[in-house]
């Protein structure tokens, strides 16, 4: 039995003068090296083992709600410090950061006059 896509497949096999012939395609495929895992991954150290819940890195603070976007943009400018979240409409916020970046986030927020840190 002939498959209904046989005619379509044979049309795809035909090449125009601008296209590469199927023999050339096979040669190109034969000359390619097999895919290998990235060698750059071995340059990264193993992540440290961590047994905490992650909440010990959270930093809580109060701001006037009109400054929410301003403070968030400043934190976004320091890439990988943490993610700011508003907790309520009164201006209570938090930064989700890691224990390693908590001190930097605290320093950044403490220098902003609009922010009152919860310690």
C-alpha cells in the first residue's frame, strides 16, 4: 500500500538549482562532529550544601507605598541581589534574597531614606 504522503515526500526530495543536492547534504552531515557535553560546565564549582528553609535570607522593610516602584527599580539595578515583594497596602515589603546576598540587600536598603528596615 502506498502512503498518502508519498507524493509530498517525493516533491520535497526534488531540488532546485540553488539548493544543495542530497549527496552534498549527506557529506556535510558525515563531516560533523558528534554532540558533546559542554566543557565549560566543569569550570563551575559545586554549589554548597544548604539545609535551611531559605527564609533566613528574607529581608523585611517598610516604605511609603508611593515609593514601591522606585525601591524595586533600585533593587533590580543590582542584578541577582533579590526580588522585592509588597506584602500589604500599608507599605510592608520584603526582599527574597539568599543568605549570601542578604547583607548587600540590607546595605542598599539602609542607604535609602524612604526605607525603614525591620531588624
